[in-house]
């Protein structure tokens, strides 16, 4: 697996991954993803399979932003066919490192209370619950607000 910076010019690819990974009310379009990558403090990491010259199929991505010494994961999306293969874990580790290198002392994110696979991923990364947003997601699901310490690697 190859991890590299996600570019705003790749927003259509990112939107296609997001559409595979999330239900329709939660999907983000290419324009929104490009804006997040271009925004001050925005960053993205793209996971690709294989290595050149054999091809690099997109597997997933993470978007985050850093401001005022804190960071937030905006979204982490992994294609369903590649889940449980370490892609999400690698993307989360890359995001933790990237925000740590940019001076963030804390990394926050929201996760749907019923998303047990994502909650386990974040738990194994050391995330702790610091809040709850009731009815945050479409359909009324609560969001758990989690905090992770960025890494300096």
C-alpha cells in the first residue's frame, strides 16, 4: 500500500470513494472535498494499492484540518471491498503524524454511535470519548466526539 498526499485535483476520485463508503445522506461531493483540501490548514492522505508501474488503485482517504493547535478528522473513507485490511489504520496513523507535524496537540473526530468497526479502529488508536452530539447524523443517530493524541512520527 502506498500513502501519499491527496490533491484537490483528485476530488472526483475522493468523491467516488466517499460514495462507496457512506450512505447517500452522508456522501460528500467533489466540490466540497476540493474546498476542504484547499482550505487553510486542510490536509488529505490517499491510500493506493500496488506500486508503479503495475497500477495504483485508490483504496481510501482521510481528510483533516489543523487550526489553533488542534486538529479534526473531517472524514475517513475506505472502499468496502478493502475494509479490515489495515487501510483505515494506516490512514489514521498518517493523519495523526501529519497533524502532529503541524503542531496539533489534540486530534478530534466524530463517529456514529452505531459504527462499531470505526469505533474499534479509533479505540485501538487510543481515542477516548469526550462528548456526544445527539441526532447529529441523518436519521437521528448520535455522534460520539473522540479525542486522539497526535503522533510525532
